[in-house]
């Protein structure tokens, strides 16, 4: 009986240590979300906190550890959204979403015969996005699903 208990303790310890090591080996990305502005963003259910929540969940679901508050990473995960009413009826919302994993690299300022004047050029490692429309009544949940899809699309372009 005692041997059986020690066996279970050893198995649980091995699993716990393995999970800890796996979490330590996960790549980390900081999340930058531009605040959606304007009355259309509010009426369409877009908020920075809702977008960040989707981003955090999808990064974790795809084996990436979201950086903690104040933790800076290079590269980083960037989400930009905007909203508008495509018709004068205002019964529908349209959003534009762009998600990217971007790295800043001052050493990469020249590409062939082209050079940037930007002192900190960015390199886009993956990018996805598009335009989505929905009625104002279900825009919030629909847009969360659309943002989730764009995040999955972008992360699918990465090797990590």
C-alpha cells in the first residue's frame, strides 16, 4: 500500500514539474491593442478590454504565453481595429481588423537598394485581418469570433 502511495506521489510530482517546464519553454508575446475610438466602436461592442481578452485566450490556446503587465517583448502582438456604420440606417456595423506579430530591428534598415529613414524599422512576422459586418444586435459576439479567426490565421503563419 505504501509503495502504491509513493508511486502516485512520484507520478503527480513528475506531471507537475513537466507542466512547469512546458510553461517556461513557451514563447512570450506582449500584447498591444489600439483603443477603438468613436461612437461606432461603442455601438458595435468593440472595447479594448474585450479585444485583449480574445487575444490573451487565443495566444494561450496556441501555446504562447501572453506577457505580464509591464513586461516588454520583441516581437510583440499588435491588434488594430476600427468601426463604422456602413449605411445610414445604423442597424449594421462594419469593423476593420488587423492583427500582426511585429518585431523592431534597427539592424535591418536596408533591403537591396531600398533603405528606411526610420531609426527603428519594424518587421512583420505574420499579418491577418479584414472587414466584417454584423447587425448591431449581435455585433459584439460576432466581432469577437472574427478577431479570434484573424488571430488564428496570423499565428498559423508563424513557426515557433
